[in-house]
C-alpha cells in the first residue's frame, strides 16, 4: 500500500493528522507493507517572517480576525495536539515561508531521510519555535537527522528541488486538494483532514481488503477467446 500525504510544515492539523495516522498504522497488521510519502504544499506562498511581530499579531492581521479570537482558536488547536502527545508553543511561534524547507525535504527524501526531516521540521516549528525560513536553522535541523551540512547549504543556495516542490503543489491543484492534510491511498482513495486514528484504521483495512480482492489489471480479453501464451512451465 502506498500513502501520499500533502502537508505543510506550518499547518497545525498536518502534524496532528500525521501522528494520528502513525498511531493507526501501529495497529495495522500489514504496516511493513505500507510506503509513506510526504508531498509539498504551501498554505501561504507569500508568507514572510516579520521580526518583532509575534505569530498572533501576524495571523490576526492577515486573516482580519481579532487578536483575542486568534489566541482562543490556537489554544483549542493546542488542546487537540496534546491528545496525541504534541506540545504546541503558539506564544513563541515564528510565522515563516516554507518553500525552502520543502526543498530541503525533497533532498532528504532522495537520501532516504524524508520522514525524519518531516518530523524534525514539524517539531522544530510547533514546539521549539524555530524559524523555518532561515537557512542556518534549516541546515542545523537537517544535520540533526544525519544529512550533510554542506550539501544542504548547496541546495539552499541554488534552485535545486524547486521544480519538485512546484510539481507536488500542481498535482494537489489537479486532484482538487483544497486544504491539508490530504491523504491519498494507492492513488485512488482520498481522506482529507486530521481524522481520528479510528478513521485511519478503518481506511487502512478497507483499502487493504479491496485492493487484495481486485487484480492489479482488469483483463479486456473477450470471454470466449482463445490465445497463445507462455509461462515458466512452457507455452500453450
């Protein structure tokens, strides 16, 4: 089974949804046969960090929502995060553009460290209040999951993986992704949002059973036709 997950490193429900999927997979008897791949998505492609302005103020101005309402909303999200063992520090969070972080994640994926970098970036943003648009920060975090500092710096100083990130975003648009997290199972079953772990458990089992029952290819041979073919036992 292949699961593709469109998400952004500054999306609070993406981290919650990630953890809920992981919890569901722990109970899935065929988890060793599941491939998980993270896809790039940007909630705010024009985002930029403004020094001296905290997350609440930035979000309030961008969305036109009163400051106290923003704080209340984030407090509620933080409570949801806590139910899956995540600690969100909204008070010190730094609003940031994530495009370069996604480029580093694409590099990490090529090096077999895609999942590790995704987890590290999410934790850094939501719990440690790291600035994910800062090159030095990205290099440091990538090094913590055993990626080469000089190679990561080279990626950041170039345009490498820009096309791969944009390709993920384009595919999301083509398949109708309107929000993240967005999960696609075997390129044909979709689940949107940070669903409860029980929902993911149900989906995992349903997709497994349906895919197991159906052949990968549907034959279009006429029912009564005779043909010639070879197998490892000989030709007929």
